[in-house]
C-alpha cells in the first residue's frame, strides 16, 4: 500500500508549513510520523514545523534528530515565548482562537510558504467562517465531527447535545465555504458523506488515525511486570492515558467497588498515564479507599509514558478499559488495543462505540453507569477474552491505520 502513496520526487517542490502549538498525545505522534516519512521517502519539498517553545523543551530528542539529519528540508521553528504566553493567557476563549489564527498567518507569511496544514482544525473554524485574512491556501485535520452521530447505534442525544450539534454543523458549513480551504482531512470515516453535503469546493479526505504495530517481546513484558510489581497470577486490566474525568476514571473506581471479592482477587488494575494536577488529590484518595477495602491490586504509573514503552503496556495487558464519558471523535486507545490484539471494554457512545462494534474489537457499554461497567468487567473475566473480539478483524483494523498510510495520505494530497 505504501508504494502507491510514495511522494513523487519529480513533482513540484511544495513549501508547506505545519502548524501545531500542542505538545502531547497524538500531536507528538503525528509530527514524529511525518518527520520519519519525509526522511524515509526523501521528501523533496520544504517542510517547516511551527511549534510552541514548550515543544522544543519537552521533545528535544526529536528536534535534535531533525537538526542532525542530512536532509535539511525539514525544520522546526518555535514561536516566541512572548507569543506563546499571550496565547495561553486567553485560556480557551474566542480571543485565543483569533490570536492563534493571526499568529499562524504571521508565520506563513514570514516563511513564504505555499500551503499551511493545521494539525487541529476544529478550534479554528470561526475565523475560517468569517473569512479572516490568511496569506496562503490551507488545509487541516478535523477531529470531532458530530453531524452524523444520529445514525449511530444506541445514540440518543440530549436536548443540549442537539443544540450543540446544530451549532457545530452551522459553523462547519460556513467554514467550508472559505475559498482558501483546500482539503479537510477527517479522522471519522462515517462523517465524510455528511460533510460532503456542505461543500462543492473543498476536498474531503478520510485520514486514518495512525498506530505503529510492534512485534511482541516477551522479555520486555516480563521486565515491565517485574518493575511494576504486578502479581503474576492476576489478569491485567489496563486503563491508559491521561487519568482524568474525561476518560471515566471516577466511574471506573465506582465500578470496582461493585465487583465481587472473587473477581477483585483476580484483577490487577493498571492505571498508566499522568493524573491531571487539578484532580490528583481526589483520585489518589479514592484509589486508596478502594485498595484498603478490596483485594484488588491497583498499580498507578503517574507519568507520561514515552512512545517507545506504550506498546509494551498494551501487550502486557489481558484487556483494555476505555470508559470515556460521551467522547466525541476517535481514540488512539482502540488502535493500540487492536495492534496488540487485546479486547477493549469501550464506551458505546459515538464513533468509539461504532468502531468497536463494526470491527469486533471487544465490548461496548454505557460507561456513564458504574453498575453497567462492573457487570461487563465481570462478564469479561468470567468468559474467554478471545470470544468478545475477532483477532483477524483487529489485525486488519490496525493495518488500515498504519502510520505510513496516515502520512502517505497527507503528503500525497498536499504535494
């Protein structure tokens, strides 16, 4: 598949600016994959990656890799500390949106680029809709469409959600009329037909959220288990990522309280990822209460898990828990679980629920209900893990979302 997506070396040497001021999660992975692809495929254009000063500080290894590479057509450029401070001071207000739009335009003009790729377009739709000035054509990645959620199984929107969906659809419609918007890359394949109805001028392209498939390394798995002091007789249920409210940590803790003693004696609940500072005291207190009143083993890795370690956590797990709370859009957790061929207990809401059902990745549940979660966790442990998923479909799902497919789709359409 990669062969068909190779960059045409004889094509026009496009000068592209990639703009992304976030630093963690998928933002980091996407940038890493793009850099690797450009070097592997000997990208002949020019790519300027505009990031925050915080990115250079937190990911100096990636920046050094680029600066030391023999290809000099890929470069990092950070906005100034003053510019970054001004943007974050606005928090999540409309003022911040316009400040970020203006700043991206400033750098596009300064670098004299031919095209700008916004790595997170969702938050910039308002200036697009108002046709705010921009010095060059642009494209972007759209993460969280909801205009098609009405077609999903077991989806019953609240009155507030219906209003929000109407607002989002209206804003998207006007944003799509911007003549400078050339390509909308969408991470949700089910949304493409609905988005296409909103425009006749912008190209809408499905962009598969990427995952890297690793070979299983039993030594690394055994070593990680020993370092984390996981009881070798227990089944590992992995809750991965930023351990906060959005991912359903509180509902999961309440669900654990409802599990039988027999089930708790069999489980190691592995929580891997950083806990938000604003929620740290509360979560630690709740986990302490559960640990003292239940025979369950709870292991907490309260830190950012580097990319090179992530796949080991998933390969070590017996099952993966993803009880997101009415999450909109895709989750890399599904991809990582599928790549490791481990069943996932997922929220039944929106795109996540639909993907789990369609690709037989595991079990879906109303994750807002601790009782429902406890019931499905029990069912998962009482049955055969392999019975709740289809290994061949999981493998196919992961392959369709390879990082090479992701970057190849971007580069081949932009150049």
